[in-house]
C-alpha cells in the first residue's frame, strides 16, 4: 500500500506553507477549532459472523460522515477498507502505509490518517515502526511490528499547524507498549516548543489505570477525555459489536494532546443502525482549539 500523497500534492503543500509564512503577522495565526477522531474499524479479515466487513462498511462510512471530523485516525484498516472509505468520503484524502512484510497481498494493517483536504494540507508525513529499527519495516517476536503514522498539517483558513500521530498497539502489554510511547514522545520532543500535537489510536491498555497510559502522559501529553471541558458518551470504547455494558468502563482508545491545544469536548460515539454497530470499538471524538 503506497502513501497517498503524490508529488504534485507535496509541491502544493510547500507553496501553501511558503505563502502562509510570508503572510503571517507578528501575532501569529488565529486560533482554530478542529475535530479529531480515532476509530478502530475492525479488520475486514476478521471471522465476525454477521458483523463481517461487507455488512457494516456503509455504517462505518456513515458514522464518520455524521461527525464530520477534520482528521480521522483509523486502526486495523486493510487496503480494501481504505479504498472503500476513500470512495464514500470524497471530502477526505488519506496518507499512510501498512505494516509491511505481507508479501503485497493487501492483508497487512495500516493506521491511515484521513483529513478534510479543503481545510488541511499535509506538509510532511511518514511512518515509523515500534521496534529497535523504527525507520524501516521491522519484525517483532511473532509478526511485523506495529507502526505509527504521522503528519504535520497546515490549516488553510488560519495558518495554524497540527502534528498528528496515529497508532495501534498490540494486545500484549509490556515492553512493546513502553517502546511505542517512548518513540512517540521522542519525536514530539524534537518538535519546536509549543507545537500543537495530537497522538491517538487504539492503545490496548486502559486509560488512567495502566503503565502504558502513565508512560504516554509522562512528558506533557494530556488525555483529552480527562481534561475536556465537556464529556459525552460512556467511558468505555471496546464493545464486542454491541451497546455499552451497564456499569463498565475502560477506555483503550485515546486521544492525547500536547502544546497549544485546548479540549472543548470529548465524546465516545455510540451509533448503530437496526441493532448493528459499525465496529467492535466505538469511535472517540475530541473537539479541539488550536491556539497561540
């Protein structure tokens, strides 16, 4: 699976950025409100009975379109799923690659970032592997290592920039999770001071109660659900293709923010149609303000 950015798009991004820098006044760009979503859409390769991908793919597209986020980080996305969503959501473009080492059969997971292309332009983007060799496709003990897809976006209307990281950690907690949080935090530390940052994904660890969450938030990242001025929906994100269990909590899908970002609201989106849910995870949405 190839990165969706063509050479022409990259040239356009550089021209847009150059114009923006030239036109900014001493006070800097105006604040902007942006909605971001993380959504594990459940792989099309799963043995899910009545909940197989063909039976819910339209509902996944509908769920995203209903919220109309500016940026969406997907997890467990295979090539056919990305292509379908790109065709159904023409206001979005996407970027990212899969984990590799799959022989080119389209069965390797990607963590693509979809973005509203009339509002946002990716200035730069890439992928790193959660391994000891993060710059290249890497294999862990059992299979190809997990990945982090990232991009730096320029907002056309205000000149604000936002750096986004999207990932899917393994089910096995421990060293791999800690390595992943370390790599993300290392890259954030290399950004200019005060950069607006979002790190999101399916972390497969419970927020506020796991070593993974503690490590992820130890260097300045803040959990959008915790710091939001308003919260909606249940404090649980994995659902087994059903409604929220009464009295349960456990957020394994997080949106973390850093730098010049305020969280106006956070929501766990519970949307179904005729008893069918779009995934075995609920998407999580955060309404952000990117300020000076």
